[in-house]
C-alpha cells in the first residue's frame, strides 16, 4: 500500500514562513515495498551526514547540532515509520522540530541546509499529486473512490449518499405524473435525475470541502450532463470517463482515471505556455531570475513555473528583492528560486512545480506578471 501525506496550502505556508538557525530539508527516493526500504534508510543516513558536514563547516553550535541530529537519527531508527512509505519522502527539521511528508511523486534525492526550508520540490506534490477522487455515478448505484499514484482506488464511506435514483426520489423514474401534476414523461425523468444529483452533491460537500484534489466523473448520457451542471465542487475535471461504472472494479476505474489526470496536467501546462506567449508581447513575462525575484518581492507575479530539480544558491533581499548569487551551496546560502517560489506563493500567485522541459525556453523558471515591467 502507498502511504501518502499531501501537504495542504496552509501547511506549505507555515513551512515557507519558518526561520531558524538551521533548517534542514531532505528529499529522498523511497519505496512502498517494505522489504526494500533498507536502501532508502542507508541513503537517508548519508543525507543526514551531508547536512551535518555543511553545518560543521560553519562552526554551528554543537549543542544545537546535537539536538538536530538526534531528531533525524530517531526518525532513521524508527522501524515502524519505514514500513509505511510512498515513492518519495520529504523531511524538514530544525533543532526544535521535525516534519515529514510521504509523496507519490518521484523526486531527486538531496539535502539542503539554510535558515529556511527548501520547498520547491514539494510543489510537485501540489502541482501533480497523482491523486484523485472518482465519482462512479449511475441510476443504479453511486460510489466515491479515492486513488493515489499507482494503487487501485479505494471506496470511501459517505454519510447521506443515496444508493440509487429510486431510493433518492422515492420511486424509479418513469412516465407517471409527479406531485405537482405539471411534468410527465421524459421531463419528469430529468427532474428526478436532478433531484438525485443534488442529493449526491450535498452528501459529497462535507467530504470535499476545502480540498484541492481533482474529481473525475465516471457516468454516461444525461446523468453525466446533469451532474456537471449541478456539481458544486470546483475541481471537477471536464473530461469524463464515459462508461457505465456499474461493472467497473476499483482497479479498472483507477486505470481509466490516470489518463484523465495526465490529460488535465498537459492541458494546464499547454494553457499556461500559450498565455505566456501572449503576455510576452505585452512585456508581462520574464525568465530572468533577478527580475523574477524583484517581481515576487513586490507581489507582481501572477503565474510561476519553476524547475523542481534545480538549485541556484544565493540570497534575495527582503526589501528590494535584489539577488546575490553564491559561489557555493552551503549552510549559509539558500535556494534563490526556492525563495522566489515562496514569495510568489504568499502573494497569491499560481505556482506550479514542473520539469525543465515544461518551462518556456527550457529555463529554470518562467513568470507571467500582473502588469508590464
């Protein structure tokens, strides 16, 4: 089983705001296969030593360093923790605290040390979490499932979810006159489908409230159209699994959902690239790190694409956004693009962590600005 902890936007904000005398960020490739976890633990130990060496080079306080290493090594020695993993692990530690996130994404292993966390790779989990809710909807049954990465979806218990159209509206749709006496035949059928869908939507609201996970609909015909019209969840994807879900297993629904998620991601990147080209003619784009840093500092970035695998060491002035690049990536410097990412995010920008090939021109970042520069 894949154990996944997808950080919420609020959790990301708290991590981005954290400042300490030593903030260690570790990203590690892991495996959900418990018997193969030993290799990940060995790599984790190596990354801890790498972070330790960086801090020792700066003559970091030995007592504080000891507290930091105690927390990391306690995690390393926790057999139960390592039995339940996903495809990557993110660890954020100071001498006073430690946080972990198990991620479905495949991230590059690294250890970063600074006075703040290195969070850019974590945006991959927010940008493309490999997770989705699946609503399998027909007149005969309704199920809500949740899928993560490569594993089959699992059905969720949803209080108040109707079993079918008949139980929802009191009788199966047919050609009888409805209570008001004003609707017959197919129009009456449509009214009952709307009643059914409204009841389904109402039951889903407490489950989906505050979530940003995509919802994929598996339904056919008029029922699919009615649900799209009535659904109150803003993250319903436009592409539908246009098959009756009644005889589809959880594994089959998962297999049909993955390409829907892939298509949605590709379309999102395609749309941003097209907008980037349009805004370039209006002097509302930049791929320059220094320009992007100033724009992020003053809240001028509307949309930002960042390469999750690159690290450009340096400093960004808190007041002006001026960048000073560092010759060495050590415990004093931090990731400049990472800092740009955090500032853009805090000002309400749409931030996507992507691979380099998804960024216009193959740069380390591409920003669409709110106004010309």
